[in-house]
C-alpha cells in the first residue's frame, strides 16, 4: 500500500502535513547518506591526526624537535 501525502487537522487549529511514502523514503535515504558521509569525514580527520602525531614522534626521536 502506497500512502500519498495527507493532512491531519486538529480541533486546536494545528494542521500536520504528512509526507507520502516516496518522499519519506527519499528523506530517510538522504539522512542515511549524510550520516555515512559525516562518519567518513570524522574517520579521515582522525587518520590524518594520527599520521601527524607519528611524524612528530619521529622528529623527536631524531632530535629535531
């Protein structure tokens, strides 16, 4: 069953507009992709930081720092 976009009206005067199944799936996929991208960026930054730390350690061992 595919839901279309629909509107709920309440006595208090507020209205809610619910997305269709297609819109909901697209939105969920967007946030999933965004989450995965942010995890990759975070991992990349940690990896670069570890490389920098190793270079600093090498320089200290060689007596340059």
